[in-house]
């Protein structure tokens, strides 16, 4: 099966969205943000994936285009 760049792109977007929604839900239930391991276990993904996606999001927020 060939590497599908578009599919990987949309999977990445979905993962970011899932992480965002999980954080919102967690905040409402606990009144403090979840740790990376909490997010990883809650979404059944690796801590590495959570960390990569959060770093991508942070860099997007810091870009001059976003300001």
C-alpha cells in the first residue's frame, strides 16, 4: 500500500481535534489541565503523539501569521 500523504494529513488534524476536545472535557471535570500521560491514556495513543501534536499546535500559535 503506497504512502498516502493526504490521509496522514487528515489523521493528524483529527488527532489534534481529539486532543483538544479531551483537554476541554478534562478541564470541566477536574478544574485543572491533564498531563500528557493522562491525554495519551484517555485517547489510547502514545505520549509521543500527544507531545508532537501539542508542539505543532504551540508553534502554530506562535507564528507571526497567527497574531
